[in-house]
C-alpha cells in the first residue's frame, strides 16, 4: 500500500507558495485614491493672469504687496475639463480688471493640502474667490452663469453673496496634528486592504491546495484481485 500524503500539509505548502508569488503590499491608500492622469492645461504665453505658487496664501494675506490688494483667484486642477474651458474667459477677465486694480490670479489647487482647501471652502473645481477688505466672496454662491460678463461684474460688485473672513494661516501645532491624522488614516486603509487581500489569497490557496491533493497527489485505491479457488 502507498503512503497517502497529509492534505493539511499540502494546503499549508500551497498557501506559503502563493504568498511568495503574490505580494499584496501594492494595495496602498495612495493607489486606491489616485486621481485621473492630468491632461495638458495650456496657459497663453502673454497671459495677464498671475500664476501663484504653493505659498500663495502667505503672498496674498501676509506680504505687504499682497494683503493691500483685491484678488480674484481661480482655483483649478489641470485635469478638470471645466477649468480648461474657462482659460480664455479668465484671461479676458484679467485684461478687463487690470484698470480696476484687481489682481486676477490662478492657483493649482490639486497640489494643495486638504486642510487649506477646507479652510478656504474650496470644494470643487474651478472655485472662484474674490478677496477684498479681509473677506472672501465665493462666485459659486452668486448662483449666476460663469460667462465673461458675470465674471467681471462680480469682481467689481460682489453684493450678491454673503462674505466670510479670510482664514488665518494654521499654526505649527495644527499642521503637525493634521499630518499625524493623515498618517493614521493612510495606515488604517493600508492595513484594511492588506487584510482583505490576505484572506482572499489564503482561501484561494486552501481550495487550490485541496483540489491539487485530491486529484493529483492522492493515489486512487487499488482494486483487490480475486483469487480463484481450484
């Protein structure tokens, strides 16, 4: 009689082999929340619109040349089709408002921290904000079409909306607490995704291991030969 293999040992062997071949570590929070690939956002070479960098909040609220001016800012994302359709009109807005001493600008909000987006009430793209006398006027709250005429008239007379104060820059402690919170959330998502992946792989390996043991490694019982009596 042949020695039949231990099916449990075979299953464990297949599980370990599967873990070596399939690595679930790629299931990270960043990849799960990856935005669509950015498309080309064309800025005219002779643009009158001021291109603000990542320090835009400091520029317009703390630096002398910034806080004493009226700012009309478009917060956009390079992949947003509505933002790209507004490029030409926003250039014309900058030209028409130049004589009114209103600085027309743009900020790539896709590179901004979520804490700042929340503080400035930036919830969609594009978001058009008028900063005047320490207050923010949100164009979206005016409930009017974003055609050229309305864009210009709103900047000159934003009385259709209720303003809210410009937020103060976050303190070092607030930034650190938000950073720690983000790390905890990302770690939690990674652990959850890994646990799910491990369970799926383990179940798959267990089933495959048992099927392999039953149909391949376990020999079929031999038929007993009949002894003829004389």
